[in-house]
C-alpha cells in the first residue's frame, strides 16, 4: 500500500486535524513522526496516498497549521508540500 504522512509543528495541531479528518470519514492512523523526516512534533498522521487531494482540501478549508506532507517510497520519504 502506498501511503503518505502529514507532519505538524505541535501536538495540538495534529490532534485537531486528526479529529477533522476522522469526522470526514478519512481512514487515517496517528503514528510517531519518523525522525528521518523531522524532529518537531512527535506525532504525524498516516493516510493512503490516494486520499491526498481530499486531505489537502480539508486542511486548507479548516485552516490547519501543518508542517509538511511526505510520500513514502522505497528509498524513504519524499516531501510533497
């Protein structure tokens, strides 16, 4: 399965976004932020890469502050946003 993650500057932002995504029936998993990506907030949200457009729409509509979005590839994480 191809997946992506969204990282946040703080736990409050991550939890608020988690609540909104679940409320929109997006299948997500809260995971520890991979240290290869960032050392800021300790949690990230993992989601199917195919859901990225819907997630970006929700994040922008709700004005959530996020740090970056990465796609997981064989060689590691590639920054998308």
